[in-house]
C-alpha cells in the first residue's frame, strides 16, 4: 500500500507478508473431499454458484449389485473382518466403473448402485454399464475361487440393469449427496432382486441396445415382485 505526504509525494510502501501455502493446501483438501462425494461437474457448480441444478435425463442406465449371502456372513464374521472385506470389494467396484464412464451413486448396506449417462450425457451408457458389470462379476468370481482354495468364506453377487429416464440432483444441506430418482431406478433394483447368483439380469429395454453386441439368454416375460407388471428379462453371458 503506497503512503504519500500532503503534497502527494510517495514516502513509503507498507506491505504485509502472509503465508498462503497452508491456505492452498487446505483448499486442495476441501476440493478433494468434495470430488470424493460428488461428480466433478456437480462439485464445480456448487463451488461457483453455491448450488447445483437438478436435471432430467432421457436415457440413463442404472445398475444395482447386491451380495446374496451378506446376512449369513454377518453371523459368522467379526465386524472388523466383514467391513474390511466389504470395503475391498467396493473399492474394486469403484475402480472398475471409473474406467467405463460410470458414476457411483451410493452404497446401501451391502448393495452397490451406479449409473451411466450422467452427469454428462452420452449414448454409450448401456454398453458402459454392462461392460463394467461383467468385470465386476468376474472380479467377484475370481475372488470366490481363491477363497474356496484357501477355505475362506465365499461372497456371492447378483446384478441387475435397466435403462430409462431419471431425474438427478443434489439434496440436503448436511451430508448432501448426488442422487437419482424415477421408475427406472425402481425397475433396476427389481432387476437385481430377480437376478440369480453370479448372473447379470437386464430388462428388455436395455436388451434393445445390447442385442447385437453381447451374448444373452432370454428368460421370458417375468412378473416383477410386488407388482402386476410383466417385463422381458435377459441374462448377459459375455
């Protein structure tokens, strides 16, 4: 800050030295934490505007994965051992979907939920999610073989996929989260519930996108649990 005398002549300059490296490091930690919770595009909106706009997406593919025997494992494994192993699986799932442009939405107990085609729209999301699901299934199957040889407890997975319209946005002011809503989410959850151990169950709508590129087995028209709806279902083989 320049200091002048009564005639406007510069007398001196006052400067204040401050250490900003800690501030920069703290900001980086905050940014990293935000990106660990929210998609990059949503985090940027929150930082710049203080809020993130909710959006409707015409075509998104949602995948649910759930460990079929988790309740049984809780009865025979210690808390530390159970959570450690669950974390190992979830971290690997996170890594797999990151390589396929798929966004993790959340974990609900031992269930894993992710979606392709948001927050950035794309047309490849049915393929992205299905390829990621095949890799997730292979990882769990490989781990099961290893555990069987060593006499360990085997974890078994069911997967379900459905494509359709969703709404997405950030809700809450504390522990806020990026989430998705709509009947597509409900149907994807039902696809998982009505799958079988080690199988990837997809709806007829998702099958329309995949049919020329994946080997699938038609299950017929299946009535969805707790509804009167009947839907075409397929198992994805490879």
